[in-house]
C-alpha cells in the first residue's frame, strides 16, 4: 500500500526561513482586526509579498456558521429520505448546491479554491 496523506511539496516550496516580529498590544489588536480570522503568519506573509490577504467580514463569518447548521439539518433530512423515513419535497440537490454556493460566497472562496478551503478562524497562528 502506498503512502497516505497529501503529496509532499517540492523542496523549493518548503518554507524554512523564519521571521520573528514583536508587536505592541495595540499593534497586535489592530493586526487581529485587519486579518479577519486568517492566521497572523499567513496574513503577514501575504501582505508582505504584495498579495492582498483575503479577509472575511465578521457578519459573513456569523452567517457562514449559521449556514453550517442549516447544511447539517439538510444532510439529516436527505439521510432520512434515503432511508425512506421522510417524503421527498423537492429536488434537494439543487437546494444543497445553492446553500454551498452561498457559503462559499460569504467567505470569498471561488469554485477553484474549494479543493482546499481555508475555514475562517481555522488557521493556526504562524510566526
């Protein structure tokens, strides 16, 4: 059986240089407001390299979380339909696709980026 997990990055893509930065409490608070749930290290790396860091407004993060609950309920309903315990009310595939598209739009993830989505607030703080 072959190796499990993702394919390792090429040696040229491995990050081996560490840069440490000290911030005041006020600077850290301002950075945290700007980064919108993206890990500090990732946000600083992107900003330092001239890449506009993607941030998700707090209202969108809240809506995204609420839609996760809706998606879970939808999944339970679909499971009940598959077992024959609930009647089929509509074409649920289209509804699920619409909910998924709305959730991606809320966090600013395009269709091509959904292979490895970055969840809001999920990134570990990188230094």
